[in-house]
C-alpha cells in the first residue's frame, strides 16, 4: 500500500519566511516612522505576527488534501 501522506511539498519552504524576517535587525533599527504614536519596533512586531499567520494559512490551504471523515 503506497504512502499517500508525503510531506515533501515545496510550499513548506515558505514557513521559513516568518522565521527569517524578524531576525533581520536592519528592519527595525530606528524609532521612525511611528504609527498612531507607536514607534516602528512595536507595530512591526504586530506586522510579523500577521506575516506568520498569513504565511501559515497560505501553506495550509495549498497543501491540504481532500479529507475523508
């Protein structure tokens, strides 16, 4: 019986994006611009969360298969 649960999809490489992007200090190395009075560092953290959620959702949608219940 062949194994139909292969986890070798190239879409999984996208999951490295939300890990690598926050590790780049040049992105948040200043206090400006501010958004609603919050310095760049703080609202960029929220943007990193949105990036992670969006990337995870995209990878999930592209790799899910028809699930039988």
